[in-house]
């Protein structure tokens, strides 16, 4: 197979630190209204949703339009992947029609295989292993509210899921400190944890209070993600001590912010007083998905330089 002539974004380390900083700076220009180019003019982006989403669909579809392009929504009913077509075949065919592919699905290997066989950029909208676009939006929110990420400490409270894994990738890349508090049996990916520990101050603890101590960011996610509904009762017991409460936030830095990728279950992983309180910036965080993803699409699909 010939060397690819395009770049994919399946994980945060797929781009260099300089490129990621450039993407965040470009996203900030877009948010401020200082970027008026249409790098996707005449281009089409296929959006494959094997796993449904409000924020991912709307932000990618609106972002593609704002950059001058056209987005195609493809559910399992609209693509042959849901009927057993090999991923490689779908990749080869779509690459003949569109200029880029965003996919939100379950298995990360599916996204890697899609990228391996598609001759156009592939962007990971979420897998069970990673959620890179969301954590890039979270890092952008840190820049917006904390002035940057140098010297900052992030506390992840809850499941060692795709968000936790992407936070570890971000800590390793950007160099901030990360403490993850996860119940036993719900640890993040061991290989990603080992790589992150080798590059940054990343720790895994069992006590949420220990993780939150002095943190500049406290962040969490639902206890049972899509596809884990049958585990809800077991997870509720395992995560009973892992609610982000006002008492937990009081252990964080006085200027700490609260993040959540949404949707949120008030009274479970976070109390309403926290997510609806003055330290919560989840709505800015949600908006920043749009701007970060626009920057990534402008670069990978539209040729906008990042570094």
C-alpha cells in the first residue's frame, strides 16, 4: 500500500505539540470571529454514526457548513457497515466520493482500519477507547478560563473510560499534571497510562478527595456510557463515592473550574449544585467542540497550516 498523502486524527498524539497548539489557536480565532476563510468550499464530509450523539452530530455538521463544505449524516441504516460489509470496502468506496470522514463508533480498531484503507482524512468522533475531539475542546476551555495549561493540575473523577484515556494523552502531550481517581476494576487503559506516566506527572488513585486536592480542573463523566446500560446497577455501587459534590470541589484550587463532556446525570456523577454552579463552565466546553473540530477539519481536509 502506498504511503498516505493525508493526515488522520484518531488520537491526540497523532498531531505534534506545535500542531495541537496551532489547532487551539486557530479554534480561538474561529470562536472570536476572526477567521472568515472557507477551506472546505466544494468539499464533502461523511459523518458515520454507529453510535448516536447530539453534540457530535450538530457540531460537526454545523462546523462543516460554516467552513463552506457539506456534511452527510450516515447512520447504521444508511451504510452497509451495519449489514456486515467489511470496513476496508466501506473506506475505499467512501474515499472515492468524499473529502473526509468523521466516524463515531464502538471499537477503536474499526476506526484504525477505516483510516488505513481510506485515502482521505479520518477524524475520530468517539470510540470506546478514545474521545480526542472532546478533550481538545476541554483543553481549549482550560486556555479560555485558566489562561493556559502550563503548571495546571487536572483531576479526573470516575470511570477509566475513553475520556480518561484521552485526558492521559493530553497530559502527556501538553505537560500538565493529571490525577485520576477510579474505583478498583475501572482503571483506564494500561498501555496509555504507562506512556502518559513516562511523559508527564500522571497518577492513578482510589480516593476522589486525593485527586481533587489543589486541582485547577475537576472533571467527570457518566458512570455508565452508551452500551453499558446493563451494568448500571453494578456501576452505581462501584461509583457511589465518586460523585463530584460541593465538598469535593472545595478541595480544589480556589480558581478551579468544573468540566463535563455531557450529557450529565445530576445526582449521580455530579451534584446539580456543582454543574449548575458558578465554577461550572460546561456550556463553554460544549461550544468549544464546534471550534476545535472546525480547526481540525480546516487543517486535515482544507489544508489550513497549523504549525
